[in-house]
């Protein structure tokens, strides 16, 4: 709890320091003088990986340009830092999980989500096959592996423990980094439990580790997060945000139709994500991670980007029950007015483009 509250305090204190002027509201037409409209996008991820392949596809397949946009993507290590950039005017919009916007509601950050990306709550607690830990109550005295002690996964672990009537210090948090470090930590028994997020678990599973989730009923059917902007930009740059959302929706359709091509697009733009595995295995592993992100997105009824109010409310209920926020209506920090515009394109044409891709 202290970690998240402190991070948001830093966020609020530094909002006034950013001076990139991205909140000006200028350049709302598709193109100005025949030129693409510049957009600055803050993405909450320390690095590119297959879980963000869709965001590589949108660039590699020209979907931004189709919508008259020239998008500059900047990565930030945490959702709090991405929210800071958007709130301070350093970015027109950002991709972030639900916590910083919800916690910042009482701090007058004035951020609001306008499109979904993580259709489900992404954090969970999982144990290796054969573990004696069967429930949250069994975590007392155990070692929980987290990417970092200040991570959202660590906060989730503490919260889950507290909600089950124990002190947040009943179990110890062990930072195990990412990638091979995580895998070595769980295989060698350095940690008893993992507190990570969905694509990280798939990466661990790709390495041959079988995992079982520990039920946390408070986050069942909760929403994970998505694209947010300042409330001012929701009006001043509504057309730009709709075009951005439509470009991303096209990338989702492309990725579902040909996930292998989506992973290759990621490799093309960000070669460091290729790894050292043989191509066939690297491609198969990447597709498995991407499939985690494609799950539950709303392809069949063409509701890509729609934010489900009940799921959003579940997320807020979880944070309120943990004392992270005061309860407020979900609609205070999201709008669902744009998803029809996001889906206003010929899905069949995008599928054909995907099927013809290498």
C-alpha cells in the first residue's frame, strides 16, 4: 500500500513539472496540410515483448498512417510513470493498468480511460506444480517472487494477504527480476509463490514450469486497464483518440487472424525481442504470449476497445476494499463513447491483409 501511495504522490508532485505542451488541442483533423498528425504515446512497459505485439503491428502494418497519424511511442517502466506523462502533458495518451488513474482520482489528475487493452485483471498469485500452498491463508511465512518490491504485482500480493486477515508482512517479498531470473528462482526453490502478471506467467510456462493460480475472489472478472488521456484531451482531441483506437483495433484483428505474422512484425521493429531460441520455438512461444493478450477482446461482436462497467467496478471495489482508494463511480474515470468509432472499418479487409502477410 505504501509503495503505491508513495508512487502516486510522486506522480502528483511532478505533474506540474512536465512542459511538453501536448494538451494544446491543436491538429485535430486527420491531416494538417497533407501531413500526418503527430501523436505522442506513453506505454507502461520497461521493454517490448510479445505481450505488446499488437502495438508493433499497428505501426508495422501502416494502420497509424491509414488513420492520418504519426505516432511516437515512448516506454516507461511503470503505469504510474506513464500516467505522470499523460497528466503532465508529456504525452497525448498512455497505456496503463487501472491503479494509477483510480488512485489519482482524488489527487485531481483528471485522467480518464477511453479504450480497453487489458480486458481482464492481469495480476495473480501462482504456485508451481506440487506446492503445499493451496490458498492465500497458506502464504504465511512463505517467499513470494516479484519482479520488484515496488511493482504492482508486489502491491497485489500484499493486498491479497491483507484481505485474508493477515499482516501484509506475513510473507516476504523476494525480487526476482524478469525472464531467466524468474524461471531460475522458481525452479531452484528460491521462492514458493509468484506474484506476476499474465504474460509473465506465460513466459514462465513456456520454459516448462507448470503453475497453478491461487484464487483471489476480489479480482475475479475485474478489468485490467487500457488507454487513458486527460479529460481535457477527451474533448479537444476526440477525433485523434478515435483514430488511434481504430488503428489499434485493426492491429488486434490482424494479430488474431495471423498471430505468427504479428510476432514477426514485433521482431522486425524490435529485434531484441527475438531471443536466442531456434526460430520455430521462438515463434511458437511468442504466439502463446500474444494469445494471452488476444483473449476476451471482443472480436466476435466487434466491440474492440469497449470498457465493461461491471468489470471496471470490480477493479475499483478491490482497491477500495484494500484502502487504496475511496469508493466512487467507475464512470468518473472512463468513457465508453468511442468504441463504435474504433470498430468502424472493414474487418474483412484487415483479415485478408493478415492472411497474405509473411
